[in-house]
C-alpha cells in the first residue's frame, strides 16, 4: 500500500457532502467488505457500499447537539479497493491500512464485511497503546477458539482480539453463546465484562461508566447486537437485542468518559428494497463520530 490514502470525492463518500466543502479530515472511513466465513445468511460484502449510499439520505444537522457535526469533524472516505480472498492476507491489509491512518493521527472507522475483520483492525492499536479496551456490541460473544476449523472465523473475532494480552472487552447485548465458550469466559473474567441481553432491565450504566472511565477504547459494533425487529438485515438475527435509544445512551457514556480511538461496524447484509436497515447503520456511524468529537 502506498503512503497516500486515496479518497473518494466528498459527494460519493460517507454523508455525500458537497464537493465544494473543504475540510481537513480527522476521520477516515474504510469500506472493507470482507465476506469469507459467514455461517448463516450472506451478503455482508455489500454492506459498506450500501451504508455509504444510505448515508447520503442522513440529515447532516443533529438536533441533540444543535449543529451540523460533520463540519466540526472532517470525514473522508477511502476509494474501494480489491480485498484478498485469503483471510490472513485480508486481515494484514486492514491492519496496514489502519496503521497508516493512525500514523497520520487520524481516526479509522471501518465498514465491514463480517466481524472477522476486527482482529486485523485492532492490530495497530494494540501495538500503539499500552492497554486497549474493546467496547463490543453484539448478539454473540464471539469467544470460540475456532469455528468450522477456522481460527479467524467471525465466531472467533473477540477471542482473536483477546490473544493480545493488553486487550480487555466490555460486551453489550450478548444473547447467544455456545457451551464451549463458557470455560474461556470464566477463566478470563478479569478481562471480559458481559452485559447480557437477558439482564437488560437491570443493567447498571453507572457500573459501565466506572468500567470505561479514562480507558483507551476501540469500538466494534456487530449490527446483530440490535434487536432483530429493527435489524433483520444481518446473517444471524437474534430477538431480545438493543434498541436505538439505549444503544446511544451507552455510546454517549463511552464518548464522555473514555478516549475512543477507532471503530468498526460490521455484519450488515443488505436486503434488497429495505433501505431503512442500511440507513440505520449509516446514522449509527454518524452518531458514533458525533459523540466522539463533540463530547
């Protein structure tokens, strides 16, 4: 990869801002539609382009913060590029891209593809920071050591992140875990904090605030963390998940109390004709960036 990040024109990039609008970027959107290990429904490779397309319909003004946040942030979108079918090569590619973005002191936000991208995404963060806490939204714990013989499966994404000794995880919305993951979870409970979906009515956001306080945070959002009634456009939709407002509450607390240094959103599998799901993910991405830079 050369050292010059190649961007789409503003109009074609995330949010579809007027080309005449000039800003120094602080955020780089990386479309990375890797789809290699999906185990149920497919289509995640189309996620990034549909999120970007839907983002052109997102209102740029934010009524909560009473401004147009993109003007204060500066967001550029990388030109799409070929993704290697070999998962190890693909993960090396996303790691080198994020490293380059970090070296330029910018904030990478990757649009997946499947969740297996995350261990590649975080590699440069793990090397750069003494400790990194992953804020993880998901229906699944993703703690299997391997799945269908693949150590880099989407079902092992968080387990691979925890291979790095300086990584800890706070997970929200988990409601699907295999028996084989439980021993690993118990053994590593000092590094893994789970907010189970079944306990949602009793979640203590005060406890979460204390857990996240002053940490360096990488945010990974698997869209199946949302309840399947608002997000069926994903490979493994699960009932009993997160709704919009409670999701924003959690991200807001993280943005106010910790330093979010990078993010990925993954596992959107667009459904033809149902653009509202793509729109929801585009709006979520804008909200994450808004909270990061304006709180």
